[in-house]
C-alpha cells in the first residue's frame, strides 16, 4: 500500500506519523512503501472534479490509497457546515465515478473521506498520556482520558495546554507554562509520535475510523466515516 493523505492543515506531518503508528509492529508495515500527507486548499475538498484530479495525480505518482480529511471544527464555525455538506456530495460523486472509471488505472484505487471530530488536536487529546510523554513526564503524571469528539478546537487546544502545564509543574519545566496557540500546534508531530492507537481509539470515533481505514482493505465509498 502507498497512502496519500490530503488535509487542510498546512502542517500535515502529524497525519503521516499517525498513519505509521496505525501499523505499529504489524507485518503490514513492511509492505507500506510510502505514506505522504499534503496540504489541500479548502475549496478543493468541495467539488468532485477537484477530488478526482487529486486521485488521478496521486495514482500517477504511485499511490493506490487516497485519504481526504477535513476538520469538523466548532459548533458555530462560519461556513463550515456548508463546506462539509459540499465535501460529502463531492465524495459521493467521486465514488460514483470510480465505480466505472474511464481510466483502467483507477479501478484499483481506494479512496476514503474522513471528517475529524473536531480537529487534529481533538485526535491528539484522545491520548493524554501521549501529550505527557511528549514532554518527558510520563513516569510522574498519568491523567485520565476522556471523550474528545465534541471538543471544539479551542477546547482541545486548552486541554492539551492544561496537560502540558501540569506536566511542566511536576518537572519544573517553565518553558511549557506559557505556550501560545501556534506553539501548541507545533507540538502536534511530537505528540503524535507518542500516541498509542489502542489507547486513543476508544475516545474518538473518527480517529478510530482513521486507524481502521489505514490498516484495513475497506473502501470509504462502501464504509463511510461515522458522522
């Protein structure tokens, strides 16, 4: 399998790491030649023609599995519900096209649509121990996990910040005390590298779906993301 992941995040490295983490010590990891995450402009998620173009380009580059991941975001995010509706329609149209594609090479392409609940930080917050371990405080602080699907981006960032501050208090590491939003986001790859899929999947269904679709043979057209 070669996996191309398209996300709206301009810093997509954490998604690559999470995809690799999905394999763990599985023998499938040796068969996974490459995983690549790339930024995609928001408007390109909303039309079947743009999705199809990315599928074709990915297939030509040697990828046989293409993920499109869009954040659900907050309850009152302006324009986001309409964008998500357009994303769903575009993906359905893409699936209909791929049932009988004009290009033979596309017959074996697997596509997956994911709406993350409600953002990457919500995924990362599903494993608080990973956040603590990313600050090298795992042995001294073991916070209880919680469901993160309904946390807004602001709430998820706040939870990550809280856990980092608690860790810094125990380690007497002042640098973690006053992180701003961008600094917290920049820690995403580090947190992802410590995330345990078995722990995290129980606290965010869209993240569990991501792990399942990375490692399994199912197509997102027949097995859609839980809404």
